[in-house]
């Protein structure tokens, strides 16, 4: 982990002060992650109030997750360079302003733009909060417990999002799900100024504007093409141009990033099969979960006629299982490795997708809730092994980069899940009933396939051959670190 500046050494902080720092960081995690799931419950009312199309609803969710995925790495490296507390406060302020503008949006276009602004702030919070915790808690055991608490907030937020969103939508309207962020952010900014020490990395990674531009080009082009393909058609010049831009951007990343000393995307990490598998698993798992949330809230409200609050309560079993299983899975991964949780998660996701194919307007509610339990099991057992598999065996200098790439994979997966599922159901969502149910089946087949893929990758990435590739990748970076230290020492001697 990166060291703090001398005047803000974590060891100087009292136990109470460290707890307050952790509380502030957890509050940021709650609002950032909750805004991914809380919006889904409000989508039917947003569509009615703003007369939005299905693609407009997709952009309401994806504008947030897409920008978040595109700028996570940049925010982390910038905070290392100019100060973590400073970037954290700026992120809170931007997120709060974006939330306020979301609540005031007069049209779906303005709401989408405000969601993108929200995400710019959110991108400054998640990775920076993790770095603040790592530098605040100097004792290894205490740091592990703090990171565990911080990580559990993600599951809690995903679980609470639909329930809190449903209550707010039914009681105060859809705009209230954004306004509630504003007082939380104001308190967090004040507490950050009072309790969080400033810190910087001993050696910050250099800014990579070309790499950042290429990443945004690839992600934005792919998502825009998927969402707008229903309206324009896959053979339209616009869609073909976007796909060509995505391919060009990907080739640019492969050609440019390996030549940089501090690339935004450290492609040599992908020589480790466990790491590559972790990123792909993160992408697939959150793609499936993003599709699940997008389709399920529409199914419960438009097909079954539930209120927003009732729909949110139907997702309570998912949230409870995530909260309960995530820490248990973390301990299991620490004791026995990631294979079993990955297999369980993939199998549960495949079973959930397969069982959802049989859902219809008249399916008994207990059967619906039982199927949702499978998605809770899948999501509750996936995040600890992803993080562990991504960073396991890596030298400390690369652990932060590896974890950030895993987070980027998660956000990209959520973005693609919403884009793909919305494109599949298309106009059937507005007609409801059997039209929507029929289109929905294709989404569940996709989820089933992603679950099988996670199961297979979980087995492959935890085998002896895969672990050997991780060892070779770690040795490569350790050699690079030793070489950098020797060069630095030689310069100091001069």
C-alpha cells in the first residue's frame, strides 16, 4: 500500500478518529452503490412522468455506471498525486450537485446529463475511500477488518437500494431518491474536513490522457451502439461507425499502453490467468445482476401491477442474502481459496436465469421470491473471490491497480447488463403483460449462459496451471519494482 505523507501518519490517529474516518468512507460507499440499484425501482414512474422511452430509461442507469467505470482508475491515480482527502471532498461535492440536479431534471435528457455528473463525483469516492482506509489503519489485522466492513457496505447498499427507493417513490415521488443524497453529502464533506487526514502516495502513477481517452471511447461506443441499436438498427451508419470506433480504441489501447512507464491499463497483469478470469467474472456477474435488476423491477411493477415499495420489498431477500453471505464468503476465501464460492455463485446464477424463464404474470409470488433467492446467493458469494483472485499473489505495488481494474470490470458489467437487457425487451416493456414476458425470456437465457461461464472460469482459474501463471506475473512485477528501487538509489547517490 502507498505511504502517507509524514505529517499525517495513520499511527498518530486515535482509535476513535480511525473509526470516524471509516464511517465517513462507508457513508460514501453507501450513496455511490445505492444509486446504482435505487434508480431501478423508480424507472416506471420516471417513464410516466418524463414520457421517456426504454432507451431513455437505459441511459438513466447507464450514464451513471458508464462514467463511473470509465473514470475509476483516473480518480485513484489523481488522488494519489494531489491528495486523497482533497479529491474525496471534491467528489462528494460533485456527487451532491449531480444529485440535486437529478431531482430538478425537467426531461429525460437533463436527467441523463445530471446522472453523468453524479458519476464523475462517484468515481472520486470509491477508490479514494479505499486508499484512505488503507493509509489510516496501519495495523494489518485492523486494516483487514476495516476493509471488510467497507466492502460489506456494497452488499448492504445494493440490498437497501430497492427498498428505500420504493418507499421514497411511493411516499414523495421519484425525485426524492436523488434529493436524499444531498444532506448525506453535506454531512460527509464536513466530517471529512474535521476527521480525515490528508495523504498522498510516496510515488504516484503518471497521468495517462491518451489511455483515458481510449478507455472512454471504447466503453462509450459499445454501450451507445447497444442501446441505440433498437431505434437505428445494427446496420445503420451510426451504429457501424460506433462499433468501428470501439475496435479502433481497443487496438489503440493494445498498441499504446504497453509502451508507457505508468499506463492507465497495466496490460501485463493479464498474463496472470487468475487475474484475467477475475476481471471477466466481474464483468459477467455484474452484467447478469444489472440485467436482473432492470428487468425485474419492470416485471414486478408493470406486469404484476405492484407499487414501487412492494416491488422493493420483493427484492429484500436478495439484499439480505448479499449482506449475510458476503462476509462469510470472505472468510471462506481466506481459509480455502476462491474456487468453491465461484462455483456456487456461477451455479446459482445459472439456476436463477433458467428458473426465471418460467416466470409469467400469474406465477405464484412465493415461487418468484424463491427464484430471487438464487440471485442473492449468486451476488453474495461473488465479490470476495473476485477481489481475492485479482490481487492474490501480486506484489503490494500492483495490488491497488489490480483491485481498481476489478472494480472497473464490475461497473462495466452493470452498464452492459442494463444496455443489453433494455435492448432485448425494447418496446415490449411499455406494452406489459405477455409481450414483456416473452421478450424477457431472452434476457434470462443470457443470464443462464453467464452463470455457466462463471462456473467454468471459476474451475479453470483456480487450477495449478492458472496459479503458475499468476506466480510468473507477480515475479515480473517484483523484478520491475527492484529495478526501479535500484535506479532511484543510484540517482540519490549521485
